[in-house]
C-alpha cells in the first residue's frame, strides 16, 4: 500500500475540512498517475485538482478567504510601500461601503484609522480599501463596519515586492502571469527554462500544486502552459459563492514560487473573422488627472476614438464622477480599471493591450496630456482606414511624432482647457507615440516607454507630421508641472527625483532634481507659436451662444 497525502475533502455544508491521509493500493496509484501524466502532459504532485467535481469541495490547508457577513469576502490583502490594500468582493446587488463606513484596525500599536480611500473596480467587481501603513511595526489585522460594528479579519498579507499579481488565459490556452520580484531586464526576453509555473489554491505548498513549463518570459510578463484540468473548470473556483479561485504563480528553478494574488479567470476571446467591435481605442494610465480628462476624451472621441480603457493608479480626485458624466451624458464608452500595482506601467499597458485585442482594430497608448492633431482636417479613422487599403504593406504600427508645448506665457491653469491655452512649443519634434494593431503584438508583450514589439512579419510606418502629429502639453503652468515630479511611472525610466540620469530626456532641461519654480518658467520651451489645434478645437467645440467649451466649468 502506498500512502499519499491528499487534501481531505469534506462537503462544504459541513463548513470544515481536514487534512487526511488516504490509502490507495500501490499498483492502481502508480498506474493512474502515469495515465494522468501522459494524458495531461503536465507534471504534478497531487491528484486532487484532477478529481471530478473537485470544484465543489474545499481544501482546508489552502483556505485564505475570510468570510465577512453573508456574502462579502476579503479576497486578498497586499502590503505596498505606503499602504495596505484590502480587496473585497460583494455579490452584485449589495450596497458598497464608502470611506466613511469602514475602519482599519491595527495591533502594535493598538489603534484604528479611517481608510485613505475606498475604490470600486469596474473590471473585477472588487472594492479596494486602502489602509494607511503604520510605521514602524503596525500590523493591519481587521476591518470593521462603522454602523454595524461587524469586524472581519484581513487574512494573510502578501508583500508587494515579490508577487504574482494578475493573470489571464490567452486564446492559445497559455496563461499570462504578471509578476513582480524577478527584476528582469527591460526590452529583452529572458530564458524560459529557468522558470516554472505553479497552479493551486496555495501556491506555496508544493504538495498541492500543478506545475507547468514557461513558454516565454520578458520584463514582468510570464507565459505559462495551462494544465488541462484548470482549463476545463470554467470558473476555476471552488464552489460558486465562495469565490475561491485557483491561483497561479511562477518560481525560478530551484527556488520558492512568488506569493500570488493572480487567478487566471479572465479568458481572452479568439480572433474571429470580420471587423472588430471598435476601430480605434485608447489605453492610458493616470493618477489624479481627472481635471484634464473631459477635454482629452471629448476631443478624441470627436476625431474617432471609440473605446477608452483607463488604468487608474490610486487617484484620489473625482475621476469616478467625471467618468460617469462622460459615459452617461456623453454616451462615451469609457471604463476605469483600478491598477494599484506601483511602478508597473509596462505591465499595465500589456494588460490593456490584451483586453483591447478582443474588441479593437487599433489601439493608441498615450498620456492624458497628449493630443492627436490632424492639420489637414482628416479624422483618425480616415488614417486608419487608409492603412486597411494597403493590407499587403503589413503596417501594424503608426509612429506619430510629438511636439512639446511650453507654458506659453501662462501663470495659471487655462480655464478653456489645455488645447486652447497653450500655443507655444519647441521647434524640433521629439520621440513618437504609436497606434498599434493589438493582433500584431509579439506574444512576449515586450514594451518599453509605450512601445511594443511586433510579430516579425509586421512593420511600422512613420507618419508625416503634416498629416498627423501629437501635441504634447508637457510643460504646463508650474502648479501642474510640478506634479510630474511625483508621478514618474515607468519601471525602466529613472526617477526624476534621483540624482542619477541627470542628462535624461525625461527630465525638464535645467531643472535638476528639485521641484522649485524657476523665475522664468512661464516663458520656457517656447520657440514657435502653433495655434493649429487651438483653432481646430475652437471651431469644433465653441458653443455659439455662450462662447464656452463643453469641458469648461459653467
Ligand atoms: C485596543 O484599544 C481599544 C480601545 O481603543 C480597546 O477597546 C481594546 O481592548 C484594545 N485591544 C487590545 C488588544 O489592547
Ligand atoms: C483550449 O482549451 C479548450 C478546453 O478548455 C479546448 O476546447 C480548446 O480547443 C483549446 N484551444 C487550443 C487553441 O488549444
Ligand atoms: C463598450 O465597449 C465594450 C467592448 O469593449 C462593449 O462590450 C460594451 O457593450 C460597450 N458599451 C457601450 C455602452 O457601448
Ligand atoms: C503610481 O503612482 C505612484 C506615486 O504614488 C508611483 O510611485 C507609481 O510608480 C505609479 N505607478 C504606476 C503604475 O503608474
Ligand atoms: C495612405 O497609405 C499609403 C500606404 O501606406 C501611404 O503611402 C499614404 O501616405 C497614406 N495616406 C495618408 C493620408 O495617410
Ligand atoms: C517575438 O519577439 C521575440 C524576441 O524579440 C522573437 O524571438 C520572436 O521571434 C518574436 N515572435 C514573433 C512571432 O515574431
């Protein structure tokens, strides 16, 4: 007789499960193991994931989810450098908590604090409660609801610096995992044979995981083979109301896997023949830029952008209200995904590119201070459709150069908006931004400073600046510009605040490393007057009765 430990499986109704030792006749165990290995094609060290109906049972050792009142659960708790984020999941009709309903409780010291913010994420349906970090040794233990006094434990806390944090299943059935902690080089592929993927409810427990090979790894994106039993369990959760999904993580060969909050639940759509739902979409990542959003989205919607994917990095402003107004009153298709993962702009763009690939022919990756300007009066769609007329050219990336605008003599934020306010720029164009076909992206999803690698059969085209250019309102009035010092986002670009890399193009020339207003700021970066976009916007949007722009406060 061979003794193999498996998770004791007791039915959910009994509420508890135990770890048990099950006796299986040696011969049949070896035989069934071999059959399963051959059939599934994956190595594994436990059979429980493959048991029929396993998803309606709950293993004890792997339990991490804490039940809060009837159907509210703490799904994850992650500690970041400045705060601890508790992820809550609710059934759809439950009224959501707000910042004023909740307390964060700590021990050593024993105290309670209000959360810094409570945000609702449209994509995952989760709520993120941000509890402040209590230094030096405060430990977040629970949340409580102000008016009912209900208290619930936050469960195990994951450290952000070593974490598998998001995952989805691609159309070729590989699982794409976003990871933090390997510190791989930017812009390059790493050796996949040095890594393994693990799937299970407790990825740290080697007895109860399925293991698979890594197909590719680059930057923070790992592509894994997906075990068959995971593909075949559509929800990849245990029980329907426990929301306890299977997780995936990655380990270096010979090392422990990263902690994981990543569940491969989202499945990407196959590439169906025919036109995609949208011709032109935009992915952007922002923080506290709600005041610029209306103008940026309304203008670009008018010239052809049909779908907006906003990745919000911890905004504390009224972005939710602005998005509501744009989508309800403006009938604009814009959604916000809370992206709490700090310094992961490249991974965020890769994540967005994959979502956009399901529904968008073309995607622009750009910032909220960048505006396409088409001096000839064409729309963006004219340009994209022109490309479709030459399919044999295999152009899948349009490179558009940027004109950098300066403060244009202004001292205060222009009431009519940035396109109307700033009209003086540098002569020489800088860099470029791209509009890409997400279907043409290289499967490694490598991207550096907004630029993706394409599959080898595709190529890019440099666009004529007289046809399309980007007005980049890079150096706005001082009050706006100084915020950029605190908002450097890309993982592979050095911080503005650090002394190294002083000659980088990402710095404002002559500013050094301190955010102190130079006396001549408002007249800097001004070499040529350019009112091209200003005139266009005035013509398209000025209300003939009031003389105002639609994004202006009334
Ligand atoms: C923590 O403080 C609260 C009141 O501030 C008190 O009621 C509670 O008993 C304390 N808990 C511990 C473990 O000291
Ligand atoms: C992916 O897995 C599903 C089973 O979940 C299977 O039906 C499908 O054929 C697989 N697709 C590919 C491309 O292997
Ligand atoms: C917005 O776009 C998504 C696809 O990205 C689509 O599923 C949804 O129906 C659209 N919403 C509206 C209101 O058009
Ligand atoms: C989000 O903002 C913080 C500043 O609080 C910054 O450190 C971080 O890099 C940003 N992350 C992303 C992905 O933009
Ligand atoms: C249309 O596409 C062709 C082929 O790529 C290119 O030569 C031409 O400049 C494009 N015209 C415009 C207006 O973009
Ligand atoms: C994707 O990029 C990698 C590394 O640059 C390259 O080896 C591979 O051939 C590319 N894949 C395709 C399909 O072009």
